[in-house]
C-alpha cells in the first residue's frame, strides 16, 4: 500500500496502481465538502466562545443611580438628540453604519426637533497614542454645537483600532456603565466582520443606553434572554452560520424589550440627571457629579454657576495632553506612581485670589461625597478632602496667614 495525501486526508492506494481512487476533480470536490463542514464546525465553536457578538462578555449590571434612558427616550426635557461621531485616523466609517444607528434611535427616541449626527474630522493617531480609550474619547470630542438652539441630549460614538476595555481585552463594542452616554467601537478587533456586524453592534450598545437588558423577567439584568433579540448576549446559531458565509446580521428587538421601552417612556423622571454639553450631571444632596466615561468630577454649589462645560472641556484636554507628555518623558517614574490616569477634580465658587471661596461648604460637600454610590467619586472626595485639610492646617500654623474661610485650590486642576 502506498499512502498519498489529498484534501487533508491520507488516502490508501494499492501498490502498482498509477492513480489514486479519486481523480483530481473528485478530490477537489471532496476538499470543498470538507472545507464547508469545517466552516459549520467553526460556527458552533464561535457560538460557544462568543466570538461574534456586541458586548461579548457578561458584565456587571449598570448601577441603579445612573439611568439616563428617559433623557433619550422622552421629548422632555430635551427635544433633540445630538450624536457626535469621532474616529481615529485610518478608521473608515461607512455611511450605512451611522444610518443604521440613526434608524434605531429615530424609531425609539421621541425628539420632535430631530436627531442630528455630526462627524468630526479624523483624529491623528499620534494625538491619542498611549492614552486610555476613555480619555482618548474625551480628548477627541467637541460637544454640541449650535449654542443658539435649545440644549440637546448628547451621545458620543468613538471608533478606534485598539482595546476598549480597561483590562485591554478585545471586543467589538461597549459602553461605560458608570456613565452610559458613549458608544465605543474597536474597528481593528476583527476587520473582516465589521461590514456584517457593525450596525447591530452599534444598535445593541444604543439599546443599553436606552435602558434595555436590565429587566430580569426576560434576561440576566444585562442582556435579554430571548433568542434572536438584538439585546441578546450572542447571535443565535443560524446568524453565526450566516455570518461565516458572508450574510449580514440583522436582529431586531423582541416584544419584551419593545414593551420595556414603552414602559420607560411612560415613567416620570426624578430630575437628578441632566446634560451639560457632553457631560452627564447627577445631582445629589449637597453636591453634584459631572461625568464622562472614565471621568467623575465633583461640583459644589449650583452646577450652572460653578461648571461651564465650554471652559472645562478645553482645560481637561490640556490636562490629558500634559499627562501623556509626562508619561512619555518619565516612563520609569510613571510605573512607580500607581495609576497615572487617576484625576481628582473639584469645581466650586472661587474667591478673587483664585482659591475656594468657602472652605466650609466645600468640606461639607466632600464629606457627603465620600458616601457616593460611585466608588470613583468617593475616591475623588477622599483625596481632595485630605488635601484641603492639610492646606488649612498648614495655614493655621502660619501666624502670617489669617483664616479667611478660603483655601488654596484651583478647581480646574487635576491632581
């Protein structure tokens, strides 16, 4: 017996026979059948490992205190929706992707003054190199334009070609549960699938921002459990097989998720959440939290008086750029400093000398913020309260400094 390899299989050929049992054409046909069966097997493997999905991983349920879906779904207090789209240079965004997102939003968000999608110019890759994805997104955005029009609800969509999770695991798309006002899409994770799954991934994440997936009556509190639903954790088996053969994934919301949206639209709002340009503001007793994905800052006093997003946004971008330059110049020292991207920003009324006008008010607010349900806010309060007390103690020891009720501290400084 003589053995000859064909189509990945060892064929047994009796000695003396000049050709194998299968002619060349027959062997090619067999090879094609084997390849098709391999693709089907791969589809099953994909389903089991979750390679083709939007979120692609079980995550913790979004916190109950951060639910801005009513701001997007209802026509009040915001009668329009502003969607800002940014992309790192080199990422191509077909019009169809954004058309699909707008179709989904238009079908569910009651915005009589319209939904506006605005594309910004591409961001040079060098500008966001070595910047974590959340800070890179903030560095890229400009916030709503048209200041003469009523303020809108705001949504940011950020495309890049790198990890969009803090642990650097690669997934197609995600939102930040602590500030669900942005969609992140990693166009470099698996480019071959983008044209087939980008639209449902963007719609899936928009569904999370609209509050879908939280109802445990038909899911796990994060994703819907109904087969074939847009808010499911994975595409179903047939969709996975179709994707492998070049078909687009076109899921829709199940009837339960549709009812959840209608129920949210009929609910009232507690007035705690609002937008200040691109920032999501949460009002608490004695203080407010101003957030962007990855950023949580504390405002003491009326937010409209102490926080101007048009001034704050450029200041924060300067802070990001300076930190990146520091880390580039001092790589060894940066590794010893713990998390170099942890900022502690407090906004409050300032006196003529540029210091906090009322230390007692700021201290009381930070004391309350220590118990904020968001752990990042509690950390900011802990750090800034300690600094404030140390500065006040230092001034009290200096006989040449009078207690004027103020303390050093530039509210725009990120330490």
